[in-house]
C-alpha cells in the first residue's frame, strides 16, 4: 500500500503532534488490543503534562494508577465513581463533574460502570452539555465504548436522544474550545455516524463483522482515498493482536504498526487469582427474593391506588348502612315495652359508635397509603441529624483525607508523638501523604489499629491497592511491625512522623468528619446520617429508604449503601462499630 511502512514489534508508539491535537477514532473488536493502544496514547499524553479525562464505562481504567508490577504509577489520576473512587458520583453529578474537569489540570477517570443505563444517560447528558460551556484550554477527552454514549439507531432509554445530541456536539463543536476527543469502540456500526465521521485520524485494529467494516467506509468516504481504503479494509480481519493501521490524511500519515504494551497495569483481563466466595444460602436468598417481590407490590403506585379505591368504596358502603331509613313505620308504644326499647336504642348507639370508629380507621389507612404513594413518586427531604458545613456546588478535588480544620471540626492543635531524642536520622526517606496519614494515626494509638479502623480514621480504603502499597513500603522501612494484627507502628515509625494533627474520635465526631470530607455524595451522606443516629440498632432496608427519600428497590439506593459498606462506614444495615468507636 502506498505510504505504508511496517514498524517492528515492541517499538515505542510515537504519533505526530498534529494527530494528538485532532479527534481520533480507535476501532477494533474485542481482544484486538484497542484498550492497550488507547492506554499507550494516554500515557504519552500524561508524560507530556497534558490534561486528560477518561470516560470509563468498563471499570478498568483505574489501572493507570499502577505499574505492571503493581507499584504506584507516576500518574496522579483522580477517580470519580466506581469501585476505586476517590469521589463517589451519581446520576445527578454530571454538570458538577464537568465543571471540575473543565476548569482544573489534574488527570481524571470517570467510572460509570455501576450506573444503570438511565443513570448513565442522565449523567453524560449533563456532563457533555456543561463541558462545552465550561472547558478552558486543551483537554484530551477519551470516551471508551463510545457507542454507549453516541449510539447509532434506536435506544431503549427515552432520554437517549438528548445524550446522543450532547455527544455529537462534543465532537463537532469541541475543537473550538480546546477539546481533543478520542473515541474507542468495539462496534463501529453502533457508533453514531455524526461522531465517527468527525474524527480526523482513524486507528483501525482487527475488525471482522461486515457491518463494522462498512462503518470504516463511512469515515473513508469523508476523509480519505477510496482506493487506499479498499486495501486497508481487506487487511482488517487478518491483523494480529496489537497491530493497527494509523491513518491521518491531514498529517500525511498512513502506517501499519505493532503497538507496544502499556507501562501501566492491564486491568481489562480476567485474573486467575482465587476469589473467596461463599456457597448459596438457599433460605436467605428465598427470603430476599420474597421481600423484593413484596416491596415491589407495596411500592407500586397502581397497586396503592387500587387499594385506596377499595377502602373508599368500603367506607362509603358503611356510611350508607349507618344512615336512618326515612320511611320509618311508627309502632305504638305499649306499657311494659319502654324499658326494652331503651335497651335496644342503647345497643344501636353502641353499634353506630363502632361503625364510626371503623370508618375513622379506614380513613387513617387511606391517608397512610396516600402518603406512601407520595413518598414513592417524589423524593422526601429527610431530617438532618448532624449539623455540618454545607456542601459546595462543585465537587472537591481532593486526592487524600481532609484535615479536621478543612472538615470544620475543632482541633486542639498538633500532637507530639515522640521526644527530641527520638528524632529520625537526617537521611530518613521522606514520607508521602498517605504514609504520613497512616503513621500519624498509628502513633496516636500505640496499641495498634485494625485495618478497618485505620482506614476510617485516614480516609484510605484498606482493600484498595494503594493502601497495600503504602503498608508495604512502611514495613520495608521498618516503620510498621511486620505481620502484626492489629497494625502497630514501631518506635522508628513514630519518630519518623513527628508531630501530627489530632484525629477525630470514633463516634459522632468521626461521622461529622466523613460528612464534611467531600468523599460522599449527598445521598450517601443522608444514609450515613440516619444510620449513625440509630446506632447501635439497625434499620430495615425499607425504613432506611423511607427516611432518606429513596425507593428501597432502586438500584441507585443499593449502590450507595454498597459504596458505604466498601468504605467500612456501614455494616449490613447499621453504622459500623469501627466508625462509632465500639470496643
């Protein structure tokens, strides 16, 4: 093919600046190497100090934080949403996240994997519309599985039209405000033509399905030479994994290259590591499914309206039955019958009183069901159990835990953790932010802390890879006792950390610290407030949902509770003992 030059396997992928300053489309079937190629490009951009944001519906881009050896990478990526979130997000946060991304420099990954289709649609629509208004300067926006956000053809969600419009506008209008968009898709046929045909550079990996190669035709017809395109298309089914055509007519580039492996961790492949799972508890699952069915019926507005109609008819029938008959036949009262008739009248009075009481009960039931309908159809505003600073409209861009001062809590000053003679040696290695936070907590608890409580006091998740990496370094430095449970700082570790800010005490002080930390969404904060107020008691799912203004069966409600459990703030349906300071 004219202009083609083969590049040996394993060489570094270098693209002209003109290519990286344009919109790029990366197309390839599953397993063709497109995700690795996209990460190689992103790593190159981050090495140059470029602004990068990745929209990740797959939940795999958190690997940018780690090297292939699972050591911390040099890239300070902030995670919005997902299992590895620094900042939890929901369907209503699209505009706030877009404003943060558009006006800051820190690289970010927005993980939407845990969102439902409707939630993702609402989030991305607001994100795209706001980013067009608020972005300042060059920003590389990577949209993985782009056909989910700019789908071609009919989509089940009724609000998808607004999302497609927002996505197409990002591509067609974004260049004027500095956006350089990279669209990644394993199904080019399902990617909207208005977006695909706007990319100036095509990177094509292995494609087999005829409908997907026809989508490549659409791009060629817009930008490139049809004869060269025919030769390229013929080779697509036979490309090896990681082998790609890079075609940028504007830059005069048409090359077939073998892409090197990304330097960061590949989190897209299934792991062979054993996963600890438990057998199915048949009785527990049956009970949960039965409760779910009951909840669905109880919270169904149509069922509630039907029940109200039945009760109103029943009440009307009872009221009619208690009314006196206007056509009463008068019977003469005979001597000796007066006492008997008085007793009968008193019995009738008692019956009437009972009927009135019954009517009142029915009205009360009807009112309760009406209130339930209103709670299902319109979110309520739960009472606030904690006084805390109001959250800002824009999300905090914090990569670590907040100090007590930042959280609006009173702090009595610095705590000296060692005497002057214990000062560390001058050549002691400097401590990172997470290392200082963890050592500072351990220094204030000489008898040690469990992983769960240590995570709650520092804001770092004990199950996260970053936490494990930090603990590994502290052990290697001799600052933490190896293999201890609970975790205990050594004398050298206490000396190394020096003076530290006093930590919030477990209990309501620690709850207020978390509520003000910026790490929880508004819904998660409401859930935590209610559960902390009820501790040590638990709340049923339905009661918790009602008190926080959510439907108990809603996926978003369950996701928020799951995120709180992952952080160690919630255990089952109650605030965790570690959070509240139980021994």
